[in-house]
C-alpha cells in the first residue's frame, strides 16, 4: 500500500530545464520512481546526452528541446508530446536563471529576462499542459519556487520577485484547477550547491554565514530535493494543493 502511494509507473512527466542541474536530478528521481520523463532544455545536444545517460541506466526518457519563454514553441511542443509520446500526467516547471546585480544597477533587459524565464514560462507551459489535464480530470503540476519566494537578499531582487510570483501563481492555479482534480504545488529549495550557486559555495565568508543561519548547519545536497518531488508527483499528495514545500534545512522557520 505504502509503495503504491509513491509509484509513478506508467506516468509521463515533463520537466522544464531538466537537461542539467536541479532539473536533471529531479528527472532522474521521477524516472527511478517509474515515470517516463521528458527531458527539456534549450540545447538539443545537451538534452540528447541526458536522455542517453538515463536510458543507459535502464530508465525511461525522451527528449524535447524547446524555448519555454516562447508561447508558440511551447504550444507546439506540448501538442507534439501529447500526440507522439503520451499524456503529460506530471509537469515540473523548473527552468530558471539568476542574474546578480544591485537593484539600482539592474537594467530593464536583465529584469525582463529573469521575469520571463522564471515566471512567465511557468504560466505559458502550465497553461498549455493544463488544458489537456482539465480534459482528463487529473494531473500534477510542481512549480520550482525558492527560499527567495519568502526571503530577500541584496543583489537578487529580480530573482526573488520572480520566485515570489511563482509562489502566488501556484496558489492561483490551485484555486482554478483543483476542481478538475489537478494538484498544483511548489517545491521551494533553500541553499543548495548547484551551478547557480557556485560562486557562493566558494565564498568562505558567505558559506560560514549560511551554515550559521540554517538550523541544519550546512548547504543542501541536491539529492535531498528528490523525495519532495516524488511525493508531490505521486498519489501520496492527492489532497495536497496550493502548498509550497520548502526544503531548506529549517532556514524559513527561524529569524
């Protein structure tokens, strides 16, 4: 009984920005739980390499490279996946970027790039996928939020604003789509050692501050995000909706 609550066998899961980084780890976890994962990224070669890596491990994976910020590309890609791969049961909106700059020095192009990639893409991809989920009366959508959905820091205002927007978009998706048996939740990582945080990991002063600020006393390991992603994708979370699951070592719980 318990195992079946976390079994994703026979499910198709699209993860944006999953050819590398956190998205790749999440895709690997969903594939290990039985799902056929659809790997997405901007670079077809990187997407193909990730698919090959997964298949070599005996996991079910296909690739679909498209620009998540382009509505036409998104709509065409989703239609193609639905008709040639399978019904998208699970969507993980993971694509995102970070641009660090003091707010007074942030130009319009930087602001718009972060908002378009981190927030608008969640709306565009979810809208395209949810149309099919509504027809089928079932589906799981997971939006990658962040500890910055709750907390701000100097030099990351565009990122924090975009992730705060993703949090509220998640709640509004729940409000509209929950009646159609679609669960929409957020996964909010704290500070994890990734490509986006490499400069901070290497900054001894920042790492020292982080470990003191986080009750768990350390950086997170990306593997520790997989359990939350599987839970929010699986039957175990069928009555969880509009929730943001923070995986942050306790950072958001303390002053």
